[in-house]
C-alpha cells in the first residue's frame, strides 16, 4: 500500500480522521509546553539544579500516576470520547496556570495540576483504536495513525515552542497549549464510538481497576509486554530528570536548542511510525518488540555520548526512529491481547507502569548526577536498557511460538467461541 493510499484511507474514515487530528493539534501544544515551556522555565528561567528539576518532574509524575490509575476505569465506563472531551476542557485552565509560576515550588504545583487532568486524555487516546474499528489489521493502522500524529506533533511542537520562547517568551507557550486543547475538544465532539461494554458487569471503580490488574498480570503475554515496556519508561524517567541539564551544562546551549533538537528528534519518530505501519504481520511479535526496546539503549549511547551539538543533532532522529517503531507496536500487542471490555483498564495499567517508570529515576537520578555527572548517568541507563532487554529475547521467542491462548475474563461469562487469537 502506498503512502498516498494510506492517507486516503485515513481521510475517508471520519472518526479516525477526527481522533488523529485532535491528537495532532493537542500534542503540538503539549510537546511545546513540556520540552520548552516546563523544562525551559525550570532549567533556564528559574535556574533549577538536578534536585529542583526532579521535584518538578516528580510532581508531574505523581499526578500522572494518579490520573493513570483512574483513567482506564473511566475509559471502560464512559468510553474514550467522553474522557478526551472533558479532559481537554479541564486542560485549558491547567495550562494557563503555568504562566503564573515564578518559583520552583509553584511550578511544581501547577505542573501537578497539569498532569492530573492531562493523563486521562493520554490513556483515552491510547485506547481509542478498538472503539472505532474491530478489524485487527485496521487496528494496527489506526494505532500507527494516532502514534504518527503524536510524533508529527513532536516535530512541530518543540519547534513552535522554540520560536515562541525566542520571540515572545516562555509563558506564551502555555497559551498555545490551552488553545490547542480547545480545538481538540471541538474535533472529538462529533466522534462516534463502538460500545465495548456489552456483557460486562459494573462494579465499584476500585474493583474494576483491580480486574484490569488481574488480567494484565494474569495473562503471560500482557504481563511480558507491560513489564518489558517498563524498562523504556525507566530510561525516559532518567532523561526527564536530567536532559535539560545535559543541554545547559554539557552542550552549553540556550533554551531554544531544546526545542529545535527535539523537533529533529520528532522527524525520526514520524519515520519510525510510518515504517512500522507498513511492515508485514511477521514483525508484530514479542521478539521484534524486545529487539526495538534493546535498541533504545543503543540510541541513548549515540545521543548523549559526546558533548558536541552536531553529533546530538544527527543522533536524535536515529533514536527517534527506534522509538517511533517501538511505541505503536507495543500498544497494538497489548490491545490485541486484551478483552474488549477491559481495553481501557489494561491500557491504564500500562500507563501506570509508564508513570511509575518515570518516577523511580527521580529518586536517585539527582544523586547519581551529583556523583557521576549528568552525562555518565544518562549513558549508564542507556546501557542498562540495552543489556536488560537483550536478556528477554529468549522469553520473547518462546511466547511467539505459542499461537492460541485463551484470555481470562474475571467477572465475565466464559466465552463459548474459540479462544481469541493472540499470536502477535
């Protein structure tokens, strides 16, 4: 299938088109706000040290963990359309509040609010594909379109943030973030979704959340994908604590460089998403996912291995390409192995692991950076991911050899049909 036919297929699907455009526009503001707005304000305007930057990122991480804990239940109970719609509306005052943060503690507080209302939107968008298509092959395509929109925003958002920071000021980025959320809410309003809750029983929110964990941890494939993904989240958490300081202290550049290099990084992300959406089905396996996660560690070694900005500029899209291939594959493998009525909760469990993975390094990354230095700490974690993921290649091969596995459904009647295929 050519790139043109893929685009035409997406544009002919009104629901997919609206979701993808909403994701693109919302994330343009979000990426600008995070990579240039919050990071830039903390590291360059407020001159944060590693501990203070970890405080801001920790506030975001804790809020995101809380949001992720309830987001899956909200998606399964109310559907992703409603969660995204109301989340984007609440995101407007959250984004604008960052304009008034003049100290590290107030920046941490307003960032906490942002994460609290923004995380359910992220989980809901991640869960959207099964709600607008039931065809497994199309599921991969819709996920790649949504992921592609996210990565395209990764190109545009930081660049827009760099332009605004250099010409107007960092606080103007948060106005952009609020405006993009308004547009995203308007796009999501007319979307129609499938009802995946038929035949499921309603329980308390806590019990429904527990069911999501039971399925996620009880199914060998889901457990493998979610825990393996946690290696990457730990790596990203380390970077969220230290990457702005790498630019400030090791590369010796100004805040705009954060935006421009991350924009170039986004080109790699988009390219990876386009590639994974066109690969044959034989590459949708645990083995290839594990290889891509291990390659993340190698991408880090290229990215922060020198103190030369030109090398960073070249390495950024290479690492981005790896992540761009890994992320939609990881999401699709989780979704095709999830019972329909629990897709949101299982994606929520995955998101909880993501947030915990982002939080854990914030505890020790500042101390390691003070002891070893910012650059050696980042390099060390790249090596940990490369080696750690490689140790799971044998387990991944064994999972791929099993083609039919029944998916347990606690609280739901046992299916009479043949077991669901989860050969990916």
